[in-house]
C-alpha cells in the first residue's frame, strides 16, 4: 500500500491529534537542547555542626569550629565554615573544612581517627553546579586570613619553607598573583590567623591595606589585572 493511501485511511481527528503530540514533543526537545535553556541547580546547606579543631605543636589546644555540608542537587559536595561571599550573581566563594585521618600504621585500632581541619576556599557556580578550588598562591590554611572584594582576594601568604610572610592579592581565573610583596620574617606562632589580620579594602579607587604583626603597613591600588603601591598608608 502506498504512503498516501495509508494516510488517507487514518481518520482526520486522530491524525491531527497525533501530529499535535509530535509537534509538542519536538518543541520540548528543541527547547531542552537550546543554548539558553539550562537546568537549574539547587544549592543548599546542611545544619551547623559544632566540631573540635586541634591546634598547637602536639594538637593539645582545642579551637571550637562550626561546619556545615554544601549540597548540590541533594548531593554532599564538601563541608564548609563561615559565611559565603558572592562574587557575581551566579558565583560565590566559601571556606572549606575537611576531615583528616590521624591514624598511624602501627595503631592497634584500625578504625580511622578523623580530625577536622581548615582548608582553602571553594568557588561554587550556581548555574552549572560546579564546585572548584581556586589557585591561591602561598595561601596557608592555618595562618592566612582572606579578605574578598569583587573577584579579588587579599591575604598574608606564607613561603613554602615557612620563613617569610608575603602580601598577596590574587584574582580569580589568573594563575599568578597581581601582588606579591615580602613583608618580612614569619613569626611561626602556635595560634591560627596570627601573622596578620584580614587586609582592609576600600573602593574608588580599589585599594587594599596590609598590617603585618611585625613590620610596616603597606597598601596597594588595584586596577584591572595589575596593582601598584599606594601613596596612602
């Protein structure tokens, strides 16, 4: 039987209804695959949990710390502490927390001995649900206190050998810092956040000031992907 004869044998109302369903399906398929159509990702937080953070040369000092889980579409992606900071309308950053196994190979008890630690920072994209760790040169989870402004972050970094402190200004998406200036010798205290307080930002023009524990305060004016010393200290 020819195709035209088959179509002619189908009653018109049923044929029209069938073709309407096909058209609606095609419309949904085209919308779902269009560049502007994106599935919304659900970013939620768990309840705050009080935990113990052990510090000091022998982990004999206890610092209270509150952590909570970061969920993306109902799945735990990581644990965080502190409040998030919005970079754009779809990007935010938040400090990471994690558990480290303190078990020794010779321990008789083979159950992992978990201890909470502070980590670096996470970048969360609300539009894609992606969670990444930005490159923050010489950021030290124990000593560095980060201060965010727009897509810039300022902090006192610690050299790999732990001997020097640097004023660092980094920008998201760039591998190298736009500021890295030697601030002198590190104190290597047993207390967290002890090398310098959070740097202070101001706008118009964008300027950031560092106040190291030992040494003179320094300021930098930030312009785009570069920065230079500020006359105002």
